[in-house]
């Protein structure tokens, strides 16, 4: 059984009525994954709801050619496979831990029962899904209308706003673990182009790759790159 105080650390589950907290705490289980360990595979039966407690998860689809298409990077508090439960379909994508990761989960049956019994939770789910839909729409617009440098800038700024940490007068640390190939997948570009742009930005002190992810000394420079092309 999950402790109530642990449940409240998840934004979606904070501030709920006591009955809802007890319902969730009794049914949610915690699983730990090592870096590179699969959480679920595309095509598997979707019998559990997942939400990231700590760590980072990559969700991706594999094409017939073997190429990976990254659908998103999920961090603490973000749900996995939720839409598939609501649509009653198998897992439409795969999920892998990008670093040591803790995931909370409950059965699909308990998830549906939760929606029926506690409308407060359902409203939060609607809010989260609406936010994800808006983010996806912006991402599609970005891929269709902008050059590759602008797409990369969009990607980094988006994650900086969502998960970035200020570093005492030295910009923002973005805890996002992506290889150049993974970045290329996310912005629909050739890996050679991504490598060239990131190398140029490194020399100009715009973005640095660090063990924790990406260090952006001055995020306004990336924002200017975005606005320059949009204008």
C-alpha cells in the first residue's frame, strides 16, 4: 500500500478528498526500473495505468523499417498509456526508462472505477489530457512550419519551461537525456544536421550537453531563434 504522503507528491493526486486518497493508496503499486529497462511494449495488452513518480521515460513507436519515432519524454507526475485505457485498445507505443525510474501503477479496472467514483480525479485527468493535446498540436505546427534549428530550439525551450531548474545566475539546467539520434527523431531531421547545429550552439555558448541533460546559459537566445524564424 502506498503511503498517503507519497501519493500527495503527485500533482494530480494532491488535495483530493480522504476517501479518494484511501482508494488510490490501497490500489497503487510502485515499480522501479533501471536505465534502459522496458516499462511496456507496443502491442501489449493495456491492463495497467502508469504515472511517473521519479525519473524519465521515453515513449516511442517502431516503424516497419525499424526506425524509432519518439512520441515524448515523460517526467515525474506525467501519465503513460492513459488514452489507450480510455479507448480500450492495446498499447500503441513502447516505454523505456531513460534513467533509474520509479513508476506508480494500478489496474485498468481500478482506473475506470476511480473515474466513476471520484469526479474530482476525472476533472484533473481531463485537464491533463487537454494540456497534452495542446502541446501535441503545437508540436505538429512546429514541425510543419519551421526550420530545423527552430525545431530544436522549440524542443529545448519547451522542456526548459516544463522541467528546467535555475542555476544560480548561470542559466537553466534541463534534465533531459537525449542522444543526437533521439533529438533528430523528435524534430524530424537528419542526425547529421542535429549534430552540426548542436556543435555550433556549443561553440557559441548557447547550449551545452552535460551528464544531467542540457545546460542553457541564456534561454532568451533560444527564444530569439524561435521568434526570428516565426517573424
